[in-house]
C-alpha cells in the first residue's frame, strides 16, 4: 500500500525538541508547521515558516500556537500546512 502525500511528509518530519535556537534561527535552519490554538480566529489554522521565529510571530499575533513538526526543507513545511488546511475544510 502506498503512503499518502501527508504520510510521506510526516515520515520526513523532525521533532521540534531536537532543535534549539542559535540566535534567531536553528542551526541547521529548519522550517516549522504550526497550528493556531486558543483564541485565534484565523481562516487558516495551519501556518509554516522559519523555526522558531515564525512560531514567536504567531504567538505574538494570535496569542497561542502549537509546533506540529519541523523540516529541513521549506517546501515540505509549506506542503504539509496546505494539506492540513485542506483537510480541515473537508
């Protein structure tokens, strides 16, 4: 049985706890996928960006966010966020 694109991405995902900030970013650079939580009333519940800078921006803007996974490839984070937002609409 073939894995779905979502499952393929999750197999490449890294644990957020494995990376600590080195200045503003992690070293090596990583990209996170985040779920807005709490009082966030945004259209897209899942966002992505440079980890951990984007996480801090989301917390400041929306009050709360959860780190789902991190990737080395920005395109993987972007794709997973799009898949999760599409699933949420279904």
